[in-house]
C-alpha cells in the first residue's frame, strides 16, 4: 500500500499545498488500484503530478466542507468533457446528501446533477474497493484504510487536536495502538 499526500493545507489551499487529498495505491497482482480520500480545494491540479486522475477507481469524502470535497466539481468537468469523451462512472462515497451538495456547488439541477459521472453512495460503514477495506469510524472523526489481507493500516483523523494526522499502524498493533509513525504532512 502506498500513500501520497496530495494536499494537506487547512481550511483553504496554501501556496505550497492544496487542501486535503490523500492518494492510496495498492497492487492486487493484476493491476494497481487507486483511491482518493478527500478531494479538497486545489487538489485536482496537484493530483496530476502523481497520477492521471482518470485512473482513480473511487473517491471517498470524509465530510462536505470545501477543503475536503470541492474539487469534485472540477473532477466532474474533467470526466464529463474530457477530449477523449465522457469517462465511465466511478463510485463516490460520502455522507448522506453528497450528490445534492456537489450538484449545488456547481449550480446544477439536482437531477441529473453529477449522477452520470459519479455513482454516489452513502458511506456509513466499511466499503471494499479492490484490495482496500475503508472504514469510517463514527464519533471520533477517523477513517481507517486497510488492505484486505492487512500487514498495515492507515488511520486518518480530522479531529481538531490531531487535524490531518496520518498514523501508520502495524498489523501486530491493530486495532488498538498506533505503532509505527505519525506524520503531520
């Protein structure tokens, strides 16, 4: 499993970093799977430095503040009007109401909104995307990402005290203890 911090600025993009966006990649033997956790302001442009955004398999939005989701509107334009043609739908997991919030952010009618580009799904429990199992942990504003046969996991917290903290957790330490390292960027 590889983690790339595409953006880690606070409530708005800064001169050296877009707002929140984490790219997770893992190989399953047949292909590389790519998942975005959050796609905050300024992140779509920066994502091009690391991967072609059209090869992303899914987007997971932790919540609907602009610094975590607003570049989904640009991603919508890219997928709908790409020079090679409209791109296949991909899943977007988020809180209830994500599809309507994103349509309003781009001043679209709610129907069809962005439903032709994205398969919006409420994210209330664990989801499996390729080799990943991604679990939102209610009440403590944390997300845990694990490969299906985990040797490690990544915990991403948005608690103000640990805002943007990433924790890499060894299999031996799961699920209770942060073992290996914490990063603030």
